[in-house]
């Protein structure tokens, strides 16, 4: 399925932050599949860490199909299966459990972004940063209706109320966006623990130059320096000529103090 003329490098990092006692974020960094994801267990809900972990473990079991469209369909089916399991568990225990998800899939010549909730995907291309996803949140709905300004949104008391997530409704409201990956593109997948502390201008400046591992470290450092009141997870993917590789300096296999492959509180 992979296009040999266009490959990628990637890296991922997660941190519990300075306030939370546990990390309920999970991530997937699988350049061998052309699949990357961030899942953020919902704070205040039961077992958010397990919910986010179920998402990335299910996606990680996928195999590349005969076509890219089949691969995308399999990823969607995987997320819907996890949604059904989490929803049933919430009904059984009368305590909803869920997680956001944002995923990037590519075969080198085509790409797709899938998401539910407020974890985000950004793309750096031609000296400009674009937010690819739109938050599935109550406050985003208010902004789109013109009831509140964008500048006020982050401080609004409803800023954390989600309208979609994996596991919270019987039918998963999964949104998709077809992509046209080009050599030189850099994609960022992240939980809200990053963008609540780091501006889009800063994200663009960080992604504009240097190795991915340095960019991931810099984004995390910004977040920690500003209080990091939530878990923070960063997955970076760069499209480039050549084969699929992971950044040799920092990958999802790395375990450091306060860093983990696991689970947002």
C-alpha cells in the first residue's frame, strides 16, 4: 500500500504534566502502518486511561489493506468497535467512560484524518500552520453560532464540555478529512494539554525548522514552563522522499522520567 516515492519520519512524546497525578493520554506512532493517533481519556469520567489505551491498542492491531480506502475503513471500524464496548461498559456501571481521538493515516500518496472530541491535528506547509480538525465541544458550537468570540472561548466555563467522544454515545460521531500529503509537510497531533498553553504562532515557529525530536521537546518545554495543568501529548509526522522511519532521537519506545506510553485525567 505504501508509495515508495514518499515516506515519513515521526516521533511522539507524552507527559503527565505538573498537576495531574496520572497520565490518561495515550498515543500511537506506527510509521510501518502509516498510522498515528492521540487519545485523551476524559477527565471526570471513569477509567479515562483505560479508554484511551483501548483506542490505541485497537488501532495498533490493524494491518494494511489492499487499498488505502480499505485501511481507512478498518480504522473507522476499529474506533466504532471500541465505542460500542466503552458505551456498554458505561451503561453497565452507570458511569460514562470515554476518550477523544485524533488519527492520521497515509499510504504516502493519500491521507486521512479521523477525529472525535477536542484532540487536534495541525499541518505545517508552505510557511503556514493550519488547524485541520475542529473541536467537538460545546464552546466551539457557540463560537460557530457567533454567540461568543474566539478570544473568549478558552476562558469560558464550558470550554471542557465535549459534544462527541469515543464511548459516550451509542453512535460514534466520527469526523473525517481527506488529505493530500506533500513532501515537506509536518503534521502535529496533540491533546488539549498542549494547545491550551501554546499558541498557534508558537506551534508554527517550532515546526518550521529543526528535527522533529527537537520540535517535540520544545513544545513540551513550553507547556511545562506555563504550568502544564493537564496531561500533554505530542505526535509529529513529517512527509519526505524515502522509506518510512521513526525519528532516531525520540520515538514512542522511549521511556523517561514522567514520560510514558499510556494513559488525561
